[in-house]
C-alpha cells in the first residue's frame, strides 16, 4: 500500500467533535477515493461509500431529496450497513455528477449524527455551478499525484535518509556521494514513472517499464474522455490544448504559443478553455510576470503563460517511444529541459506555492519565480552541464529594486553556494516550501481602560 500524505491530513482533520465536512478535489487517478476508503474503513465502526457516478439508483434517489431529513432517510436506504451515530463516516464519491450534494452538506453537518467526506474529479469547474457554497461547513482540499518525497518513500528510502537530506538542505552542506548518486538514479526513474498511484504500484509490482507506459496511456485516454464528457461546447479546443502541452514545452522558451493552436484565434476566445484544463487538474498554469516584485499576483500577464502536465510520467509517455530507456541511461543527447521543469512545477505546486516565470528582453528569463516566506525566490532548472550560465539570474539579483536575497539553481550535481546563488541537487526541491506557521496567541490587555 502506498503511503500518502493525505492519510495524515485525514487523521488530523476528522477529530471526534469535528462539525465540518471535507471535500477532496483533484484530477482523475490521483488516489482520492482509495485514500478516503482506507481511512474510513480503519477509523470508523461504519463506513458508507456512495458512488454517484456508478450507482444510478443512488444518484437518482439523492438528487430528488426534498430536505436534509429526507436525504438522510434515502442514505439509510442506500447504505449497505447500519449507520451508527457518532461512529459513521459517509463518503460521497464523484460528486461532480450531483453537485447539489455540496450545498446539502451544510444541513447534514448541522444535523450532527455523522461525519462526511466528499470527492470528485473536474471539481474546479463543477463547483462554479453550485448556487450556494456551504461556507463554514465544508473544507476543500486539493490532492495531487505522488510528489517526489512520496515516490522516494514508496521505493524504500528511509526516514534516516530524509533526515540527512533535510539537514544538508538547511545547512547547504554536501550530501554523501553514494547517497547523491542513488537519489539521482531514483529521480530519473521518477521522470518516467511519475506519481499516478496506479502507475507507481505497477512499477513496484513488476519493475516493467512497458507495463508502466501502458498504464499511463490508459490514464491519458481517461483524460481525453473527461474532456469530451464535461465540456461539450469547447471540447475540441481543450483536447487540442491538452495534446499540445508536450510539444509546447519542447519549444525554446516553453511558452504556450496560440498560433500553434489556431492561427486566427485571439486569446480572449480561448481563455475559458485554458482555465478549464487548469481547473480540471490535468495541467499546471505558470504565468509570466512583469517584474519579480511583490505582490506577484498583481504583476502577472494573463495571456503569457506556460502549461505543464500534472504528472511528469504522463508527459514522458506523450513523447516519442524509447525516451524512457534513454532517460534511465542518462543519455546526454536528450534535451531534458522540459521534463525537468515539469517535475519542478508539479513538486512546488503540490507544496501549495503559486508559480510564475519572468521573461524580459533586457534581463533574460527565469524558469520560476515564487514567494517563499514572504520573500521573492527565483529558481533556475538546469538539466545539463552548463549550469553556471544564467545571466537572467545574475541580472535580477544585482537589480536593487527587486531586493532578492537568494536564488536556487536546481541541477544534477551536489550542494554548493556561490554568492547569493545556492546550487541544489534537483531532488532537494522536495524541501522548498513555506515554513509552517505556529499557533500565535495574542491577547490585548484592556485593564488600563476605564470600565
């Protein structure tokens, strides 16, 4: 069984007195249903799962409920086991099919007999059709494919190794060469296997790359099917955008070029299609910014962006046959740039970081710009030997208007620092995340005021 971070989140979320439901969103095949099912079965006396896509009787019955009391009665009739007050978790899966259940969850939570978890795919779009979001009664949590740490753990990397890596990252100290070499081998494996749970499990069970690729092709076919099913009006454009992601990332600047999609179409006509594919969870959008200065959101240019795949393994699968073996062999003739950057994009995105890039005729281009602990952090990704060539990084660091204290270069070699630039083995990107905020208790003393 794959150990996922979402399992720890579920345990901390569902305390006995919790009066709030949880909605887990994310693309298909990232492991939402499996994680919830395993948690529910191991932590509750009664676990009720209702799949609104596969169970047409349940779907019809729930959609016709007139109020919360009626809905609970219908759930009782549908359930395959008894509902035990205070000891039952009810799981509504594929809620995008009956989005009204998200509104109704407020009344179920208020009733208080049971706890609730919801899940579904393409919810970024589906939630917009909901008339009333139950604020205060529902937490939304996005789930992703396995990130690099989860993949390493699945492959057998121990807690001790992670402790060594984290200490080296914080101290900017070299990692033992044997550990470094093995982790780079595993990173190259991650580039072709990716983080889709079914794909990772296929690799762990068989070590057969051909079977891995076949499983990835199945998932890609499911994504295309989703496009056809959930956006009738724009499905052709969305399908073309999805299929163009590998080719666009292979361009020198990796920016999505509209004319490659349609020579005569303006961005305003296609914007909703780009938003759809991003909010469906199958792509990660990275916008260009005018300057690497806070606040980054106000500096973004919405018509200049890169689109990365939500899973680097799926991206590798979309490239030409045979690339998997060449990656494993560390073939120096391959341009790894797009695949490396995709791995970094999805890793940082899974850490909850908003991603941008910077491109200026005068100063050059930075692969990523993020806000980390309230400071600007530029990141360059280098897959080859010319890792010391980064004029753009030098230019923005020297620009006093930007107040940049440090930058990272993610590359294949060991840790070192040169001035303001820290060179990190690319697998250490797993530690680039905001510091967790500790509880801040602040009480104002009003005793000096007259009563």
